[in-house]
C-alpha cells in the first residue's frame, strides 16, 4: 500500500471504517495502519504544507532500477542465499540472544520504502526490550535526521557483536525476497525521521531501500551526517547499473569481514 492510499485511509479520521472500506484494506495493511497511525498523522500534516513533497514523491518517475529485471534477479538470488545462511546460523544466534537478555529473538520496526511506502523491517534483536521508549534519554551523536550513539547503553552484549558483524541484518533478506527492499539501495528511514525531512530529501524514495549501499561501504556507522548519507544515496542513483550493484555487494562483504566502521 503506497503513501497516497494510506493517506486516504488515515483521512477517514477516528471514525470507524465502513464495510466496503475495510474490504479494500488487507489484514496486513490494517496492522500497518494501526502501528503507525500516530507517526503518520504528523507526517501527512507536513505533506499538506509542502507542495514540493508531492512533486518529489508522487509525481516523479521512480528510478529506472526499480523496473530492472536484472536487479530483481540479483535480489532474488541474494535473498535465497542469505536466507539459507540464516537458517544455518539461526540457532546459535537465537540461543545467544535469549541467554543474554529476555525478550523476542527478532525485532521489527516500521520503515519507509519506495515512494514512502511503509513496511515492516526485520532484524535480530540487538537491544533490550522497550529500548525504543528510552531513546529520548540517549544522546544523539549524529548530525541531522538520523540517530546514532557509539556507546548506546540499550545495546546488549550479544547485540553489539551482531551489529559489528552485521549478522543482525540477515532477517532483512526476507524483506528483499518480498520485494520491499533490494540488496543494494538507500537506507530506509523511520517515520519520525521523515517527519523532519526537507523537500529535496524525498528524492531518496525514488529507489528501493537496500540492506547495503554507498553508506555501507563508505564508513557505515562512522558516517554521522544525514546530509552525507543523502548525498551518497543520490550519488548511487546517478551511478546505478547492475554491475555497480555487484561491485557494492562485493565491497560490502569485504567491509563486513574486516569489521570496518560498525558499532
């Protein structure tokens, strides 16, 4: 369900949906609406005030990589391999997470993808339960509309290892298989980050979000400037080709193996 459709549904307000409206909204979409109602109410308010948002997000053609069959084949192949590897490492990771701290094995969060479409991203849990509610207590060391803290006390011991090795990202291969993400793309933002965007930032939504990308091979967590991330995302759109994607995937493997820039 894209942002325009979600916007129309949210505009119904606090009134109950009519029977025919409910029939047009799948169970998964209803769950998404329930999860992100409060965040997207403020985002839509901003949409009404910024005509440039409509121009960049709704009227513009999406990047041609989105319709590339070669890119989709690469994504499917990578997703299958990634999920097979996850099946091998799942048990030890799951046990380690459970022993280290009580709570679920997986963590999910609403992110914004192609043309702002909300989707649920999956990761292995790396923080204590209810960490999101404590976010406001942690200092943001990043500059701009992202959140980073090198010594975030909400991260568990096992979680720190999973992040440094990028093993926490493996469940996202499921998002790639479903077509919500790509192996290579832009960093998928959260709705509260999007709420603060300026008009030119919305160009990031013209490609699918990726597990890796320019930011992953050029510093990972070391990059603390949102404008730098946006610049890399837009640079990726200009440089894109199937071979460029393969090049970034190989570079990502090298960066992850060497443990560069992650925390």
